[in-house]
């Protein structure tokens, strides 16, 4: 499987969420060899979408000449797109959102009804693609937190999508928390193995992965205490 990973964190390789993503990919690799290409979106030159719709009327070619042209080609050559990002204002960071906006050339102006809503028809065949969202956040739990980002992801990719969300994710970058984060990363590796084998992850495992690693009150106290140092 050819896997294209979009690391949407402005921290690049130092992303807290990428600890989770790397563990998942390790699990997939354990099941069978994978071709993995990780792209740090913050290092790309991607202009904002102008909303001119020229790409939808000239065969999918954007009027802007930047790194997005190569990215679109890589997307179409891939089997799995992984969107790895920390939660920013209940959504994805701006650089990754700019990339997502610039996938406009993959669809045309023509619309069709899908269920009770409408969607643009594709200008390219990407029916083979699967989509994975891995998102971490700094809050102690997942309640009233990840929902907007998850809803957007599922609307953008209504088929073949899988979502992994984990609260308390800054702990993954703290060596002293290894006794807590290590077992959680092991669960993520198990999820990677299951995904490689079955193309899906059971709900019980996703729920366990997405639960707080330490009690909410304890985590909040640690964060609030550290702010005063």
C-alpha cells in the first residue's frame, strides 16, 4: 500500500500528534511492508485557494504554480491519505486547511445528489483512496472538542474514512510520561495492525485509544501548574 501522510502540525517533526501517527504506521508495517511518504505541510509552498473555479473548468489545472501541483499527483498515486494534525480552534491548522482547500482541482463544477445532500463530481478517479484522520489535542477529554474537525473530515471524505482522536496528546512529547504514553502507543500500533489487515478498526479499540491517559483533573492540574513556572 502506498501511504501519503500529511503532517499538518506547524511544529513539523516535533509534532505531538506525529508520535501517534508513527505508532500507527509502525503497526501497519508490522503486518506487511508499506510505502510511506511523510510530508510536513508547514514546509510546503501552498498559496490559499482563490475560489476562481478555473481548475474546475480547465481540466483540473490550478492557475497557481506552487507545490500543490505535485501534491495532487501524489494524492492520485496513493492508496491511503493520512491527515495527522493537532486540534486548532476545533479544526485543523491553517497550513493543512490550505492544502485541503487546494484539492479543488480534483472535482468539477457538476453536482450530483448523494443521499440528502449534493457533492461535486470528480475530475479524476480517486475511488481507490482511503482516508485516515489522526488528531490529538491538549484538552483532558474528547467531549465537545473534536466534533467539528471530525464532521468536516467525514463530509470531505464521506467514504472509506477512519478517525482516531486522542486527548492529552502533549504528553507524548514528555519523556517522563512514558509509563503512561507507552501503553497508549501500543494500542495505536494494534490499531495499525488491524487496519492493515482488515481496512478498519473496531469501535472498542478506537474508544480505548481516545480515552484520557490520566484522570482529567490530574492532567488539568499538571498543565495549570506548569503555566506558572
